[in-house]
């Protein structure tokens, strides 16, 4: 084991221990509650930001960001010790060759099991199978499904639309190989966080008329519109993990031309959503992407697509990777798992049955 992995484990253990600090001491260190737009930042999140987040605005090099994301992605994630999960490498055919993937299979599942094709976040520039390994393990166990995590190509080495093309091809490959992989082809969902949520929305749009189309979309804090800045971009421009400067930096590396942001494959907000799969959209209150997540849920509703919008008012972007240590994020993760379980359940005519209607259901969590 290398020095970097050892130090990463040490710092991860420190971060998890810090997250267990008694609330009165957290408040003493964190200072006065942070309130924006009538929302109060979660105390645990504010405390961790105070200790671990620098405010100098500097963006590290791409190699450094990728290393840090892979290392720190597991620091506050769930560390499930339950037995009964097999993890295997998978190769999927893509437009430029092999697309690496990782398949998580709970032992309890029968043949012909439901599956979630998962796309990691990272602004299309960072993130990997490693950065989201622990959330994928937990999702498989808690939602009772196979999870196929896709290692799509990243910018700037592979700018738009390379990663999107990989992701569409990967979903179609999972569908074509469903029997081989022990997957029920009628119960394959798509999901991901941040950029991965945007990718999931694109895949759902592009493949809606395929013989094997997504049955559900699970969108965690999705980045669905690269073409404009909404009010939340300004309200939470700096100081809440994801800065507006980072979003611009990601776009600069990802899009060959600024006009590419108008392509629905880059900004699914601009695409046609009629007939796409039912969806759950989970947004954080203190997130520059908050408003576009809500707007996308509204767009789905207006197109007659059943959609559930859950608003975690005290959380920041992202929150899928901190659910092992931050209580509010753990609640969000557990609810996402429960939504997936219901979408996959056998005692219904379609996944939409558990979203109930094309109306927009909004649930707020303080």
C-alpha cells in the first residue's frame, strides 16, 4: 500500500471522527448559523466547512483534483461492513473502444434483477469509479439492485460529446447484455450525481424510444443546464463546496466551443423530455445548481412525466459522498435508496406507480 493511500486513510479517519463532534462544540467552532434565502445551513456541514474548506478560490491542477477526488470521495461515505456483495470489473463496447465499468451485485438477488446504471459526478473533468465506489456499494445493498458504474471518458483529454457518447453506449450495452449479466431488461434505471445526473437525463432523453429504455431516473443535484446562470448561481457563488468559478472552469475544459452549451446533450434542460422515464430529483439548498434542478423537475411535470422533487434545505453540493457521516445526507441517501426500491418493485404495473401522478411532488427536509 502506497504512502498516499495510507495518508488518505488517516485523514479519512480524522474527518469521520471530527464529524462526530458534539453539537454544542460544533456550534462554538462553526460560529453563528449561516442563513441564505430563508434556509439554514446544516450544522455538521458548516462545522466541516469551517475546518476543511479553504476560501482562497484557487483551483488546483487537474491531476491534483482527480487524485484528491478519488481519495476524499470515501472519507465521509458509508463504510458498510455487511457481507453479501460481489464487485467485478466489466468492459462495455463504446464508440472509441472499451468503456471500463464496475458491477456491484448483492448476493441475495435472483436472476433477472433490477439494475441502476450509475454515472459519477465531477464536472465531466474529474471523478471515477473509485471516487464513488462506496456510494455504489451501499446503493446496491440498500436498493436491492445491481449497480453498474460507468467510467466514461473525461475532458479535457476527451471533450464533449465523448463522455456523453460513452454513457449512451454503456446504457445500451447493459440492456443488450441484460440476460448475460442477470439483469431484468425491463427494470434498468439511470442515475448519478451532479454531472452524472445531467448525463442520466441525457441518456433518458436519447434512449426513450429504444426497445430497452430506462425505467426510472434518479438525479442527485443534477447539472442539467450549462447554457446560463440562474439565481442560485449567484446566491451560492462561493463558499459552499461547489463554487461558480468551478462550474466555469469545468465548462472551459469540457466544451470545445461555448455554443456547445446549447446542445441538449450538454444541457438536457434544453432537450425534449416528452415520454422520458419517471424521475426523482434531489436538490440541496446551498447549491449553485439548486434552481436548475428544480426547473428540470418542473419541466418534466409540464411534459406529463411523473416526478418527485426532494429538497434538502440544509445541505450543500454534493451530498451523495458524505452520507456516512452527515446525518442530513444520510437521510437523503436512505430516501433515494427507498425510492429506487419502490421503482424496481414487482408489485406494480410500472415504475411510475410509485411517483403516483404527473404532478410535481415536492418534499422539503430541513
